[in-house]
């Protein structure tokens, strides 16, 4: 459950490459980078309206790329997280 009481499903995947792999995949993704106030986080809006967030650190410990659906408020609340090992 998140803070709003809404159930969110997450699909977790593992990929090799560590921080370099995360940086490569983030920069290869199409879309416009958006400013953040966190030096450990980068964000892009993809052409379809989804967002990707690259975090050099995560609660789990690995660099993570997360795909956040644009229509989460309409029931599509499945997030994809790729953990770079």
C-alpha cells in the first residue's frame, strides 16, 4: 500500500551493468529530461507520457530504473523496476 491507500503492483527485473548500465539505458531512452532536486535521481518523460526515473541508490541497494505509467490515476498502476547488478 502507498500513502494514499492505493494498491500498487511492481514488476521487478534484474539486469547486469551496474551504474554504467543504468546511465546507458536512461540516456538511450527517448524523451525529454526533467529537472529534479535530487542529485541521485534523474527523470524523463517518454513520448507516450510515461516517466522513467533513474536512481543511483534504492532501498534495495542497487541502481534502479523505474517506469511510471502516465495513467496511474485511471487504474494502470503497474510500475516496472529494473535493478542493475
